[in-house]
């Protein structure tokens, strides 16, 4: 039987789907990198999330590996170029959590605009402040999306119902204008954006994409949403832009200082820039959970299973 190694937890539906297709699923969530190096040659497939990086050292030992299955969207923990060069197919499942990400980004923005986090705290502590918490409407604003793949397009669909103008720029796509979004060049984003939402993968090209020089190109003062990867935004430059008023507020589901697995953020001894963000009423943060819903856990596993089984023609 074709053996598949699971090195991270996922929904049982993936195990069931692959087992039904004739694969032998070996579940070793929590396996160490050292132990993985010893046994990777035994497997035809491996299922991962993001805990262990599948780099050249591991892939060069994976003599029988035919595929890698990433439960999720981001591929930065896999040396994709090397994998494809040596004949290993790489599958991911961004279709599984794109709607969750779209809803979460929308929810964070609405919460920020309407001061919901602050007013909840105030009321629970006995304060009733109305004028102080007058909100901002999304209607009439221009929302600019950077990266128009699964996540960016899902966000466009969610946000379009609020009567905002939605525009998008994607360096590697064209011809995607539809009833939800207008495709534009980056110059138009800089000219018109009131809200900037980031939906790009983390690559050498997008690392610190949003820095001070990037932000200075925007004509308007703006709001930023980041549900992609933390290092896409240079935190120190974001802090400076918030202090100067160039950035009016931020919704951050991801933080530059997260560990590779995204499972933990050591809050002790964090940099001053992070502490500043924590002190800001105009910054909302969540612990990398935009795509983390009950429904998406099932869909992520189901979509990945279908791609793997389909890849084998089973």
C-alpha cells in the first residue's frame, strides 16, 4: 500500500478519504525533525501544516516521496522549487478557508470602524460613551486588495455588499475584473485607497512589502488589514506610520514575530513596536485565526484529499 505520513493534526475526513482510496495513513503528529529525517524515505506522501520546514535536507532524503500535502494555503514552509525539480508534487488547499478569511477581514474592519472592541470593554466596566464612539461607515470608501487569489477574491465578495468601491492589484494576474472588483494598476491603488487589504503569500518579494517608502506613496491616510503573513508588513514602519497619522488604523490577524508554526507568539520580551500596537485603540489584533473556523477545518482537509486522490486518478 502507498504510505502517507501525517506530521501535523488535521480533520479526520482527510484520513478517511485517503484511506478509502487505498493509502496507508501513518499518523505521527508532533514528530520531531530529527525523527522525521530518519523515516521520510519510507513514505510516498506527507501531510503537513507548517510546524516543520520541508527544506533541502529533508527532501533530499525523501527518496520515495511522490507528493506533499499542505493543509492550508501558505507554502513558505516547503522548498517548492526543489520539490518540483525532483518530481514531488505539491498540493495545498486555499479553497478550504478562503471564505473564513474573507469574513474575518470584514469583521475586523467593521469592528475597528465602529469601535466595537472598545465599547464592549467600556460598557462591561460601567462606562456608557456615545459621542466618543461615533463610528465610520464603509459605504463610499475605496477598498484596495493586494493579491487577487483565493483569499483576495473571497474578501472582495464579502466586502462588496457594503457599497464600497473595491479595486485590486495582482502582479501575476490580469483580466479578473467582475461584478465584485475592478482590476487596477498599483498607481491607482496609491491614488484612491482608503483601506488596504493584503492577501499575498510570503515570498522574498513580499517580505516587508509594506514598509515606510511603500506607505508614503499613498495619497490618502489609510487603514490596513493584514490576514496574509506577518512579515509582509514591517512592524516598525507601521508603528511610525500610525504615529504620524499616515495609517489611521490597522486590523492585524498576523504578526511579524510569530513562530514558523503560527501556533505561538511569545508575549514576554516582545519588541517595543509590538507593545505600542497593543496600546493603540485604533489597532485590532487576532492570533492568526482568520482562516480558523469549524467549517474551514473540514473544508481544508476535504479539498486537499480530493486533490491528492485526483492526482493519482483514483
